[in-house]
């Protein structure tokens, strides 16, 4: 049986007297890792701090003479990594576990982008085919439509290049006029449909706020502004972590856990109603503060803590008593090179807040 061993030395009056330890069946970890799946070919695996793979659902590590190493790039300090493995470009995220190991989740980039790319391409192809059919039929009956047809061709090229803000101005009552109205309507519907696809791709299904993908893009755009703007933008990042979610799911069911997450998200959105809110993990949320919310950040943070305390006193059901650890980091133009520096600091402060709150409650209870 493969096990994970945790050992600690024992000292008595400064003298080493022995070791106490515990061994956990690796199958416990493997079952949890196997439950993590994304898209068709996304999966999770675990490696140690030195980059050696401990468990991988698609390879038998125990049968190998030496433990395989994680692919190049996965030991990066960045939480969001794009790399190539066996000729396949992949996107991965990782989380450091309490024992120093890394839990990695990886998905082929083609599966992330493939679905909506396929629909857009199909719609564009259908649009072009319809346009060509209409042009051929119209050309057989009249030669007066040369100019409108050239405009139609130009519009088709713009749509094919991804520009959906174009529009035809021909208002004739002939066949070309009918075709022009149809193309304008098609472009308008196509623009709306692509906007809906983007909303679906970057919205969290449970809470309706923006998801982790939207958060990554938002920070990337902010990084561009940090590099290129003459005056650095002022902003802060808030990280929230829902305490007790696992206990609620285990004791009362995942439907009550969903109520708990929605209540937490609602509280965050109520307090920070002028800032973008993101759900970046199962029990984690993030807010980027700018403008008026940034200027009032300390007051808003106190309001959030006070509102959370009030909800815990008012609600009887455990899953309605919002209990959230939070950490806020302000961008320092002299010390922070990227938004990732601010994000890491906010995450650390959130864990410090979680620990301090826990210790305070222990003292209060005693």
C-alpha cells in the first residue's frame, strides 16, 4: 500500500527522544483528485515541492523506476500557466497544499476556446454562403445593383475579420434592399449572439458574477495599463474565502452550501456595488477596487465586517450565517511590478485574517 507519511520529532527537556507520525493511504488523495474533471480531457494531478509527480490519473507512477517530473513551466510562481505537453497546448492552474505539495488542474486550450470559435466560424460561413447566393440571384436580374453589391462584399469581409459593428446604408425597395435589410439583421443578431457567448463563457453559473477566466483577463488588461500608462492607476485587490463551506456541504448537503455561497456573494456585491466582483474558486471571491470604492476602501471593509457580524447574529440556519475571511492589498507603484504581486499579498492577508479570527473566537469561547 502506498502511503503519505507525516512525521514530527519529539523532544523532552531539550533531548530528542523519538518521532511521532501518521500514515495516510494514498488512495484517499487519489479518489479526491480523480473527482476533479473539466471539459472532456481536463484532469488534476499532484506533484511534490521538487516537481516530482506523486499521483497522476493517466500514468501509473508506482510502476516507474523513478518518479516522473512535472512538465516544464508548471513549477512557475504564476498561478495561471500555459504550457505544451506531448504536442498539446494546455492551460493549467495550481494550488499549494498544506503539506507543500501542489495540486494542478490542466485543460487543453483547444477545448477552452473551441466551442465558441466553432459556432462563430459556422455562423460566418453560413452568412457568407447566403450572401453569395443572394448576390448571384440578384446579378441575374439587374445591373443597377453593382455599387450595393460591392458594399455587401466589403461588409462580408469585415464580418469575416470579426468586425460586427458595420452596417449597410442602402435603402432601396428592390431585391438588393431586401438583401441589405437581411444582412443588417443577420449582423445585429450575430453580434448579440457572440456577446451572449462571451457572457456565458465569463459568468459564474451559480452566483452570476464574473468567473476566474474573466478575473484573469481583467488583471491582464490592468497589467497592460501598468506598463503603458503615463500615470499608474490606483487600485486595490480584495480576496474573500468562505469559512465552513465544507462543513455545511458535509452536514447539510451541497444545496445548502450553494445558499451559503449565494448569500456571501450577495453581501460582497451589496457592499462593493461599484466594483467588479469575481468568483475565482469554489469558496473564493475577488474584488478589484478603483475610483470611489478605492478611495473609501477602509470604510467599505469595516462595513463588510459589520454586515457579516450582523448576519451571523440575525440568521438561525448555519448555512445562512455568512462567515468570510478577507484580505485587502493596495497597489504600490514603487514595490509592485504586476497585479500578481498585489494578488499574492491580498491572498496572504486573507489567510492571516482567517487565522486571527479563529484565534479570537477560541479566546472568546474559553
